[in-house]
C-alpha cells in the first residue's frame, strides 16, 4: 500500500457483514452512509479532493455466508479531525444488501512508525557498519600477516603444500588443502596434504626422506590415513585433532598444543585402536598408559624378601596392624591430592562453589588463585603468564581481553558474559560444557 507524502495517520478498522459482499460494496457504504454526517468541511468526497484523506483500502473475504475484512484510511488531518472521521466510520450499519458492522481497531501515527524504523536501522548500522573501524592495530597487522601466509601456499608434486615442504628437513602430513591453509595462518609452512584417505605415491616417498609428523582429523578418516601411512610411508610421530573435530577447525593455540603433544607412531601402533591415544583435557594427544605397569608392581610385591626370622627378628604384627606388646600409633590421614587436570580443577573450584579464580600453567599445575571478583587483576599481575583459567563466576569481556593479551589458551567459567569481540586464540567453555550438566 502506498500513501502520499503528507500522510500523518492511518485509521485501521475491522468490517463484518452477514452475507457475501465485495470491496466496492464496502467503499460505497463508507461514502454513502457518512455523506452529510459531519458537515461540508469533513465530507469524505471533499477531503479526498483536497488530499486530506488518501486512498481507502479494503481487503475482504467471504466464507460460510459471512464476509470479514479490514479497512485502512490514510489522512493528513490533525488528531481531532482524524478521530472524528474514525468515529463516523463506525456509524455504518449496512454494506450492500447485508447488515454489517465496522469497528475501528487503532489509529496509527505514521511518523511514530517511521521513527521506529529509523531506530531499528540505526541499531543495525551501529553493530555492522562500523566493524572494520573497531580493529585494533594488532588485529589489523595479524590480518595482513594471515593474508600473506595464505598467498604462500604452493604445490608439491601437484598436492597443496606450504612453501618449505620442498626443501625443508621436516614435513607435516595433513588431510586436505583447508588444513594446509589453516596451518599457514598460524605460521606453519611445512605442511602437505594427501587430499583424501588414499596416500599418493609422491607423499609416501617424501615421508621416507624427511622427519615426518602426521597431523590428522579426530575422526574415522584420520585413523584410515594413519593406517595407510604405516603401510606405504615412514611416519616418525603423530598428532590428532580432538575427537570429532578437524584440523581446519582448530584455533591457533589448539593446533599448536596438539603438535606439541605429538606421540611416536609406535605408541599409537601398539594400542588396539588409534583412539586409545587419550585425548587430554586441552585437546592434545598422549599415549595410553602402559597396562604392564600394574603387573610389574604386583610382581615386585610378590618377589619382595620374606620376613626375617630368628631371635633378632622383630615381632610380627597382629591382625590389627600392631606389633605384639607394642601399642600401635594411629595412622595419619593422607593429604588430599592436588587436582591434576583441567576437569579436576573445574570440579573443585566451580563445582565446589568456591567463588575463586585459579591460574594454571601448561601442565595444569596451580600458579595462583584469588577471589572471582579480582580475576582481572590476578591475570594481569601474574608473574608467570597462565595457560588456562578456571573461574567460578561470569567471564566478562574485560577478563577475556586480558586473558588473550597474556596468552591464555583456554578458560573454564561458570557462565559466559556478553562479548562485543571474542579472541579466536582463547577457547571458552562453561563448567556444564566441560563436565556435563549435573
């Protein structure tokens, strides 16, 4: 529907007729039954001629012998005149040959509607149009560096590769071109892609001449590539992305952490399946524990020297653990072990409702702790930059920013806050996401 530029108000009315009527019947009833009702100054014919009343728009439909619809009248009159005209419309009692009622539902101020549109559009522009101007100097430089790295992608025997694959001493074998591009963004220039689960001959030959690490997706495809590399190439070590994720999806810190935690191919090959390489809390990979350690411990116990006998021998303890004739000293209660993993720290600090923040190093040993409300200062002033944070509270934008600046790779918080910008280098998880809802 279009109205002239001077329209101030829209009169919205509902019409009901006891019979089948059409649009022209409703318009005719409006002109016919209001004629002379309001005097010459407010006659609808004259008001339309002077453009003080615009088009009368009618939408009506009939069903089961009854017609219902809406009427919209635009006016450029003031509030009082518009209200009087609206009241006059409600005097209509017949439409065509049928009894009818017309009831005004609302009078809309078109300028208020326009203001709402302006406000809504201004909000959109505020949140989108100024994005690029909000980039910091560091972010701008990093984007330029990333674009240069992407442009450095080359080919090795027809397969996507970083620029140092051809003449470097070490290579990283990945699955696809997207993985090579992602690693290039992070400054890793010696990756080469096999482009599928079938390892091509040029890549297989390359692994025999270089120190080779396979960096594979954490899914069935990654396991298949690893098995084929065992057969056709020579792999020195292997790293997996976290279970169910791809190398191309990893943030910088996640990718570097997985490569730092790479294991020898022998450790993976000795396991029943590659997934027996345990995924650590930080997403890296470590070999499964050696099950023979328990057997060895049991054997050592079995082969320990027998108790000494003879007159110089100490009396044997009785069933209660005390030596005959000597009162047994009460055993000291063992001290609780310190949390050794990110999950244990989260369960202890957040699950225990301590309302504290813990700063952890790369091995998840506690560097420092403080009340949750002092998290910003604790991270900012930490002598040794933390690698992980456990926060029993809401992770605010301010704390997230200082964590990114200090090189924190992951944060576990009781709940997320509202973020204007979210650093890609920091992995954020809530307590429920890490350990599952209670």
